[in-house]
C-alpha cells in the first residue's frame, strides 16, 4: 500500500470558530504525539460567511492501517464528539485520494457511509 491522503472539511458556526480553533490545536498536538503514521496534519480555513467558517484538514498517512489508527484514536473520537456538540453546523465531509482497489475501499464506505468519498482521480501517481 502506498502513501495516501485525506481531506476533512468541517463547517463551523461562525460564533464557535475561536472555540473550534482551540479544540483543533489540542487534537493536532495529540495526533503529533501519538500517531507516527500521520505524516502531515495541517488545518486551513477554506471559506467564511456570516454564518459559518469552513476548515480543511489535510492528513497524509504513511500506510493504509494508519487511517484506521487515526479514526479509532480515543483523542480523535473525543474531538469528533466535542465538535458535534453544537460547534459544527453540517456533517464533516471526508475525501480520500488513493490508489486503492475496490476491496480496500469497501470497508471504509461501509463504516463511514455518505461522509466519505473517494476522489475520482483522472491522473495521479503515488510513491
């Protein structure tokens, strides 16, 4: 399995943006401390309106199993629970960029449902 990455988009109530950014810094530090297979964990602000701020997490994993480690982390689970307690105003959107076959994609589709999509790659290479 080759390197792959994920984008996670979180839509945050504008009046909760400062709280969310503090929560994000805390989870970023925990991921850095506890997940050696997470090669890049970077957050950016994608857009802002009067009602919401959209943030993007770029997450680059060393191997397939590192995504499972990340999603099952007690710290990540707590972060998800906390942001879903009135901080976000829409479901998180996950987009995975990878060269996986359908057998590798299937369990993720089953467990994450509509929140997860696989980028429809036209051209790409993964080392």
